[in-house]
């Protein structure tokens, strides 16, 4: 068996880690709450905006202090670099209110358009 030809960007894609404090409010059963949030590099609210952009894959990690157990949280880049559309979905049977101002970490991964899959 031969090795498949791969580009280094496929094996080690470009990633950026950014943070923000969010307050999505109560998420009732069977509902989705939307938050548009600007993320920054370093500490939340720093002067260094994140650069994640359309086409990037965004993974969002709430801190344990956010109390988001039971919520499905997804994030997508918007037309504004470093601003992500974050959706909190609840299908637990009851209402869940994440802690206001809790820290969330976003990992934006960029695969170059020259990558061969």
C-alpha cells in the first residue's frame, strides 16, 4: 500500500483560539436562543479581535461555570471577522439559564481552499 499525497495544511490546519463572555439568557424547552458575539484574542474584551471568518470551522467550549449542561451549543462565523453566530438549543424538557457573563472559548480552524480531501 502506498502513502496518499497530503499537504501539510491538511495535517496541521491553521487554528485560532479566542474568548468572550456571553449572556444568552434563558433557553426554554424546544427553543433556540441566538447570540451574535465578537471574540477576542487573549482575555475577554481585549483590544485584539479574533480573525475567524466565513468558511472557518468553529468549535465552542463553554466554561464549567457557564452551567450549560443539557444545551446544544453551535457557532458559525459571520460576515464580520471574529464575530460568531452562537446558537443555544434546548430539548431537555425544562428551561435552562446559562450563567450570565460566563467565559466561552472558540477555536476557529481554517482549511486552505487548496487542500485535497
